[in-house]
C-alpha cells in the first residue's frame, strides 16, 4: 500500500476590528485551538494578544514559510496577512457593525496618513456643516423623501462621529464616541424609570414629557427654569421654547415682552403658539415654503405670458399670482 505524505496543516488569517479587537468570528475559535502557533500583528492591542497567547509576528516571508499558523491582524493589507493569503491561507473576518465601521473610517481619515482636510478640522470649523446638515435632514423629513431622509441621517451621523473624534484629541478632557453613547444610554434609562426600573406608570406622552423635564431638572440641578434652553436656535423656535418652558412653571402670558415693537409682537405670537401645542418654527417655515412656491408659480405664469418677472409691477404680480 502506497503511503502519501500528509498535507501540511493550513494557516489562517483572523481579521478583527480595530475598534472591537476582542471580538473574533466564531469560525476562528477551532482554527486558533488547533494552530501550531498564534501570532499577532503590531497593531493588535496587548490585551487581545495576551488573551490569545499570541506571539509577535515574524516578517511576511517567515510567516509564509510556516504551516498551521494563525495571524491575528486588524487590516487585510497588513504585510503578514497579505503574505499568508498569497500562500493560500484562509481569511476569517470579524463582521463589523456599520456604526463601528463608520467610526473606523472617521478615525482613518483623521489619523496621520489620512485626509489633510479632515485632520485640520476643529469643533468650530465644523459648526457650519452641523447646522447645514441638520436643516437638510429637516427638508427631507418635511418632503417625505425616504431616500433623502436616509442619506441626510447619515450626514448628521457623520457630524456626531466627527465631533466625537475631534473631542478624543483634547489635551485635558478627551472623550470618544463610546463615552458619548454610554452617557446617552445612561440618560435614556434614568429618564424612563417606568420602563427600566419598574417605577411609576406613565399612561400618556404628555405625562412622560412632564416627568422627563422634572427628572432632567433634578439631574442637572439647574437654578432656573430656562437653564439649558439653547439660545443659538432660530428666534421663532427660541421664543416658542421659552414660552413652553415658562408655561409649565405657571408664568402668565401677560409677563411676556410688551408688544411695543415687532420683536415683542413676534415673541408673543411664537410663545403663545408653543403653549398651544403648535411648533412656531415649523409653522412659520411651512408658510414661508408655501410662499416661495407661489413666487415660483407666479414667475412661471409671467414667462408663459411673455413677461419678464424681474419687470413686474405690483399689479403684474397680482395678475400672475396663483389662487388658493
């Protein structure tokens, strides 16, 4: 009976996420258990190396000459990983959640060797984009354009990830996206005790909104009912928010700014609208968008009549103005 030499055991490359290096694909465990040797690339964290009993990886040529070895790496373009793959090693990649992948992409862009423009940005330089992307999302939501909503949500998410990445580089008080998310989770849980702690029962959205404000006030230990109202928001929204917040604490409308000028009159309108459950910013924006649409319609009508919209007098505009 003819005997044949045994096939050398196959090698493998296990790719882990740089953001989640402790998470390995399920298929990697039997491969790791039977490996002749386990190596780790230079960028694999020490904690992961120690948990796997991995040794520092030799050079690409040395790795490719071995059989039955496993290399743990964070990137497919690692020289050792590429050498093993060329030699026929199987590559086992850890599925990376898209949110984690997005954070990794931002990190790569911001890091040395990434994008010079991204590396140069600061919280202050990004403010314009944050405002613009928020309003573009608002437009998409109001238009009911699902594809645009998906895209614009991504653009707003980019701003959150970007600001968190910039914050991670702060000299004295750094924090990253994980800390941002962790603080958000803590806030959501603490302000919904009826859901997570088996506390009081909340039957209506109005009751929950009231409890949210009470819990927030207690958490932040604010001195004033208007603490925490962002003063940089659009004026109609700001007046509405102040009207709503003071209304919850019993401040009567007659203490609103006197209607002696346009500012006072507009404040009263916006604050009263919010107390009545109407979003003044949204209502004003809807009216403004409708007005803009009517202007375009009148311009089209004028052109259809052989007229130049830029030369219309008041009577000409009235003649071309669309009806209700």
